[in-house]
């Protein structure tokens, strides 16, 4: 009898609201999903849609101002089998990213360790370090363009007129006309620009390492080298992984530096994915080929991101 | 007091409204605003017409200033707002491409070489205006510029920028030579002067000058990129290979490696600084030497006194040089197309063309026959070449007409790159020509 009464009461309850039903089916995080919905819509509109459009263009013969038709993988086949500049673009992009990011990590770590020890004019040096990063890229690259100018390079002038370089018989160097030097120059300018990002981020990581770990290590008789390898570096790894992740993405997709410094020259020897894609898609009006070139970057970026994110996840589990 | 306040409010707000009336009026206003936002067209009473012109940043700024003055004068007469936007010449193709893709942008646009053909479908037909201006100006000196597909005139020829040989007469005299008349003369003199630290400077890089001068060398040796039908790729010939061999010799004997990284500015700088002995350039390098009061290094003598321009050199295939032919057109998607054409009618009057040519200090060369012997060319021996260089000057695409494929080949700098690869021994002349042939074939097939 009691049971019957209970059932009767249950049947008499008002129907569940939409929100409650969603909470039952989705789980207690329904509010969270609600909050991220606007961001998700923006993401879909601003990232997924252009990406989908790029994929469509890459599979079409899209030409600026003309209707496009589906041509399957023809653009990719052309790039891989006929276009002899593309292998250079691939090589340049990988060299550009690997060398530049490696240098930024190495010198960024050194600079951060030095900045941590500096006590006099600490703020000045930390602020000054940021200048290359905060100045507009196009402006600073124009500055480097003048420094490396084919005819009147400031560096060549110094090598010729300023002692003791004038005694050494060095130069003149064709920084932007020699293919190897031109690629080295664009890598250097990218390194110069990106270094502050590493220094400041690594410095923040260094500051957050508790002093008592070093004190304990000193009591145990650890040397400076031991402290660096056993405490500093392991605790910096999550920070380093994040900073490398961001820098790799930005470096692989870099456009400004090559565009201003060399415009892909000499003889197309310094093109990166971004500049080569621009050349095909905008200058040559062949949007299909331009999109196909840029999509080659996607698997490289995806692999890099997955690899570094796994590293970060592993390091997040690291316990003191 | 309270009553008087209520009356005041009624005066301000009007009669009290019913809920239904309020909703219907609000809906009407919202709908109106939404339609303005959706169409992007303000209501007639709020419309203020603006005529927008896009051009490249001229190397002689006074040319742009005169153009802007004329547009303002026209705007004043027509009672409209006007605007001139300028972009670097190498960025102009990207901006034009963006406007075509978005079907939005300026009304009047500066077009180069074969842009009028490339964007044919998006440009207004100018046939009537073309004929009218031709009658007024004694006829056009070119019949290939500003053409679109199906022979339509999609832009008006505006002016051309020629590429004479610019030479340091003092340095050439020092090595016991006269001003060069043939490409072999150029090679011999450049070889002698390079040894004295005064090389020849021709860009073998991604620059407009390079596109023009390398075409001049190819044509002067009897080579060509395409046949006169503007469709058949014809670069792989004995004559082209000879031209490539010549460029390799010229680079090794008379030039320095820096030309591989030059843009359109560097050869001017090299000449005006006193380093380069010869280059190919419009009169802007000379004008820079005058303006900057440049001196011959180590002396008090003005450099411009020893700079002169002569006709492009002769080769086994004759005397030929390419030029940047400028045209001006009106987008089909322009909301002010008729007004834009009226401005062109105004700009192409005898008085205004004369002022524009004069303001450019001889840099812009006329495409209307009645201006061919413009007084500015008689004002200085430095300009004596100008009335005659047109006879030897062709638009890109020669011996055919400039087409969309021509423009793509130019925008990719394929010929300069091929010649640079050959000059630096990265490819033999035969390999460089064969590779260029493959590239051209694909592009011409794509545009067929």
C-alpha cells in the first residue's frame, strides 16, 4: 500500500525541465558546456570554416575571380611531382623552424639564467630584452633589411672600416644574394625576434622553482651543474614544452620575415610554406595551388603539437 | 508642479503609445536598420558618394600629387568626396586580387601590363571612351594595352615606363669607350669597368625592372617566350639559349652577386652612390641624383652631369626592350562606375594629361600620339632618348599581346629566375630554358 502511494506521488511530480533532462543525459557538467558554447561557435566560425574552405580550394582549380570546379588531388600531385621549388620550401621550412627554435631554447635558457642572477638594473635589462618582441615585426625586419642590404650592408661597412675588423680582411658578404647566407639571415632574424619570448617565459619558470630544493641539494653536496640537471631542467620542462610548442607553431607559419627580407629569393631559395603559398595563391591567382601548399603544413604542425602536448602531459604528472 | 512636469514630458515624448503601436514602430525601425546593415547601402538621404582610386606609389611623388589634385578638382565639380589610395607597386597585384575575390574595393584602379586581360570579366568596357580619347589625342601609340578578352577594351592605356640604358659617361670615357650601342658593347665595357670597381647593375631577382630588362635581352637575341598567337610557348629555341649564354657571360664579367637580391630600388642606389657604371632604368635614377645633389665620389662635381640615357642596346635579333605599360580601369562591381568614367574623360583632356606628364618629370611616357614629342623631352639632352624609345619598346607578351598568362609569368618572375639560375651555374642554359618552357607550358595551358 505504501509502495502504491509512493508510485502515485512519483507520477504526480511535474515533468522535468529541459535543463534537468540534459543534465541527466549529459552529466553534471551541462553548465560548463553552456558556458563554452559561445567560444565553440566562434571557433567553428573562425577556424573550422576557413580550414574547410582551404581544403575545398586545394581540391579545386579555384582561380581568383573565377568559379572553381573539383579536380581531386591534382594540385597535390602537381606540387609533389612537377614543382621543383616545393622540395626547397619543405627543406627551408624545417631548417628554419628547427634551427631557430633550437637556438631560442639554448640561448633563451642562458639569458634567463643570467637575468635571474642580475640584481643591478634588473628591471632595465628585463624590459630591454623584450624590445625585439614588442616592436612591430615588419618594422624591425625592415631595419634588418637595411643592415643586410645587398649593396650597402651596415655589417659589411663595419667589417671594412672599423678596427680591428678592417685588419682581418673579412667580407664583403652577400647576406641576401647568396642562397645559404640568405636562409641563414632569415633564420637569424627570426631567432632574434623570438628570443625574448623564451627568455621571459623561462625566467618566469625559474622564479617559480622553490628555493628550498636548491638548499636541500646544497646540503647534500650537489654541484651547480648537478643542481641545473637534477632540479632546474626537470622542473622547467613543462614550461619549455609549452614555449617550444607555441614558438614552433609561430615559426613554421612565419611569413613577414621572409617576405620583407628576401621575398623568397634569391632564385626561390628562401621560400617558406607561407610565402610560397602566398606566391601561388595571391600573386599567381592560383588559389587552389596556394591552398594545397599551405595544407602541407598541417600534418607537420599536427605531429609537432601532438608530440609536444604528450610531453607536457607527461611532465604535468611529475611529482616532487 | 507635477502636472506641468507631465505636460513637459508629453511634449518631449509625444502622445502616449499603445503597446501594439510601439511594437509595430520598433519592428519597422529595426527592419530598416537591418536592411541597411545587410545591403551596406545607406538610405538615399544619408548617402554621400565617394570616388576611390587605387594606384601604385609613384617613384616621382609629384605625379601622384597631380593625379590627386585632378581627382579633387573633379570631385569638387561633381559634388562628391574623392580618395586616392597608394600601395607599393609590388603589392598592387595582391590588393587587386583581394578586391576581385571580395568583389568590393575601389572604383578606379591602376592596372599594369596584362592586368586588364587577367581581370577582364570584372572590368567595365571602355570602348566608347577609348575611341573618344583617341580622337582627341591623335590616336594611341599602342594597340595592345588595356585589352581584355574578346578584344574588349577593359582599361584605358595610361602611360608607359621605359627602360633606357643609364650610363656614367665619365667612367665609360675613362676606359676609352663610347656609349654602348650593342649588347656586346655593354658586355665589353662592363667587364672593363667592373675591374675598376664600377660594375653593371641589372637585377636578376624578383623585381619589375628585372622582368623588363631580361625580356629585352631575350628579344634582342631573337628569343621569345611565346609566339605571336600569344598561346604557343616558344622559349625553347637556339636564340633563347644564346640569350641565356649571353646573360651568364654578362653576369660573370660585368656584374656582382648583389644583383641576385636587388629590388627595383637597388640599381638606382648603386648608380647614385657612384658605384655602378651602368644600369637599365627609367629617368628616376637620374632625377634622384639631381634631387639629392649627389656628387661623384671624391669630387665636388654633381653626379647628374655625367649620367645619360641612351636607347636600349641592339642584339643579333634587333633593338628591343620591355616596358611597364600602365592602364587605368573601372571595376564592374563599383557603385560609381559611371562617375569613374566621367573622371577618366576629365583626366584624359589635353590640359590634364599634359600636367600629369609634366609632374612626373619625364618618368611617365605618353601613349597618345599628340604627346609623343612633349616639350619636357626637349628640355634636357638627358631626355633625348624618350621620344624614340617607344619604337623599340613592347609590352610583355611580345610578339603577341599581353594576356592573363603573360601577367602570371611576370608576377612569378619566371624569366629572371631562370636567367639567374643560368648566370650562377645552377643550371646550364639548355636546362634553364627547358625548365622555363615546362613552367610556361603549364601556365599557358591553365589559362587556355
